């Protein structure tokens, strides 16, 4: 029995119809796909201008014949009661409702109509299918957060049961907890791993210390899909070595859809079936493929509320090899609110700072994980978890590297903790800037 699909159908999400529509979209040739996308862009704008009072006011100057006249929407624009953003005919009772993680600093509640949400699951199942994963039969080892209040906790556990998932806590990454995790892998026929990058990396480091390749104790494992946090090349190599299976990178946003998924050719293929994705500069001009800019996305099917030219808050680059039907994400460099602004005025992606430090700080294996906070333009704090306190010599080495790659005169504070504070979702935010935080 297809329990996963049946549970979606039972909750009013027409998954069978969504799979048929997705198959039809994917069957179009390149020329027909271009015309189809233009039609869907126009249709979703017309729909919300006619049926959504919020968007009619927001997009009052839109010329349907000029895509550039469509205003860019930010998370801050959506921080108002959901009822004020719903289209006519939709209520909180007949839509899928959820909340963004808030990792951008602008959390909000969002809605999807039930067909749109079914399409989301159709796309996700399609992508996992590239690696012979079937949500109705394949067992998932899940490294995710979980709500700690009783009602939400047991609701998630029930969803895990229906979805053939077993969830491991990402809030306790101690060796003792990982011993229990390892025993579960030894006694369970897991087919794939899915979850937050940082937690799975920590498990891989534990396996490395014990000189264990996970597939040797759980031969049924086929693939590991990491999501929600940056995957660095060094971490990917560690995961592939210690897990003994291919590692696939996923990029998504709960309010939209699965955005990109690494295909079997190793390319980060963007979702062109249900989304229209642009890279814009600071003046909202479309950038040529190969140039870095803001990731702006239009949800082509969500009628419950508009996500049209929605600035996700991420910075990325489209590959020059991209076509409209098969766009390729060449690079994702971080969030717009994770930019390092240095005293000289120089700017750098926050993860650049993190990456420089990572290459040194984890070298000897004594530091398990760390995060970086920018407190002032010239002051940064490195908070780390490790077996030992960093020596003065190690600190000086890190300071010299930071000066070499960024600039001189920066003050670096080091703080050792027993564990890092994760977000409520369980995600680890590797770099945070507090320069523009409002109280």
C-alpha cells in the first residue's frame, strides 16, 4: 500500500493529479516549455490581481506586457496577518498553513492551496526518484529538529511513521547519543539519510574516530541527501568516505518548494516545473547567467497567496550552461543578511569568513564545530565546541589567515562552549551579523 501518497490524499492533497501534471510539464520540448512558462507567469499574476486584494494593492502599477514592471516582494512585505494575504475563496481552513524557519530574521506564516502543496510533494518525490528512493517504501534516517511540546512532538512522530522515517535528534550531538544512533543503523534497514548538513557531518566525524564506514554496518543505505545548511566540499568528502554512499545536495524553502537538487550528473538542477527563478542585481535588473546576485523566485501555482518575484534572501549564480527548462545553480554563496561589512567598507559573504576559519580550526580534529558572529564592524566572535581550548598559537594562525584574506585591524574573540545553540528548528546558523539587528 502506498501509505505516503494515501496520507496526502487523505489530507486533501491531490497527489495523483499533481504527478500527472508534473509529468506533462516535463514532457514538453524546450520551445514549448518557454511558451508554457510565459503563460504560467502571466496567469499567476492575473489571478492574484483579480482575486487577491493584498496583491492588487501591492502590484497596482503592473503592466502585464512588461515583466520588469512586476515589483519584487520581500519577506518583510509578508509580515502581516495571513488572513490579509489570502486570495478570495481561501481561508486558513482550506489551505496548507506553515511557518518559515525565521533563519533570515523575517519569519512569517504562509499558505499554499492544496494542489500547489501536492505539486511540491510530486517534485520532491520525482527528484528523490533519481536515486531510486520511493517515499512509499524506502526507509529514511532523518536528522531534523522536532518540536518539544507534546502535541506537536507526537504529531511529527506520527507523520514520520506514515512517511517511513525514523528521526534522530539534532539537539544532542554527543558521542553517547551517536552510539545510540549507530546501534539503530545496525538494526534497521535504512535506505537513505536525509537532514541538516551540520548534524550529519558531526555523525560522520564520530564514525571517523571509530574507524567505521556506515554502509558496512547498514548495507541497505543508498544515498544521503543534505539540506537547509551549506555543504562545503571538505565536508562532502568526509560524508562520502564515512557514510560510504553518494551525498546529494538539496536546496529548498518551505514557503515555496524544492528549489534545487543535485542531479545524477552532479549538477545542482533548479526546479523549473513549478517555479520561475531569476538572479537580480541590487536595482532589480536581471543578471546574465554566470553573474552573482539575489535569488528571486515566482511560485507559478500557488493561488492561496502570492509569491511573485519573491526575494528569498539568498545570493547565487546561475550556470552559463542553463536553459529555461533545465536551469543549473552554479553556486549559492549565502544570505543577503549574512554579509560581512568590514571597517574599510569592503564586503564579503559571511560564509567566506566561516570557510577561511574552517580550513584551519578543524584541521587537528580537536574542534568539533563552530559558528561566527559579527558583533561590530571590526569585532568577530568565534564560538566553538571542542575537546580542548584553542592554544594562543592556534588563535594567532587563524588571526593571520583572516587578516590575509579580509583585512588587518580586526578583533577576534574566542569562546569555548559545551554545545552550540541551534535554532528552534534544529538548524545551525554558521555566520550571523548583528550590525543591523533591530531591537
